[in-house]
C-alpha cells in the first residue's frame, strides 16, 4: 500500500501527517519524522486489520488538513521567500 505524508516544521520538531489514514507523528528531523510516521501507519493498519475494522479507515478531513497546513501562518501567499514542504510517499505492509 502506498501512502502520502506531508511534513512541516513546528517549533523544534518536524510534524508529519498521513493523508490517507489521518495519522500523525513527529521527529527531531525530517528523516526521523518520516520514519516515525511510517511506523505509526504500519501499527495503525495492523491494529485495524486485527480488529477487522479496515472499512472504518478514513482520510484526513479537509478542516484538519487546512489547520495543519496554515496553523500559525499569519499570511498565506507566495513570495520570493516562500517556503513549502514536499509530499513524501512511503510503502507499508498491510493485509487489508
């Protein structure tokens, strides 16, 4: 299963959010944040499979995504010093 995550810097940490599963995690750097998100997603999918509730998995609601992307941003507009995060994709083992 291929999933998509987005990462943003939040204070001293990097916060990662999986769009398809509405799971988040954090790390002290981008690589740790990616790894922690992947592990959290794998654990979540394993749990959902174990409980046979895979059909209850939902993606990130738009209002949560909006809050994640623009929280603590005074002005959201492109400029010469505009900084943005890249999407990441990763594979997880899932039996769903």
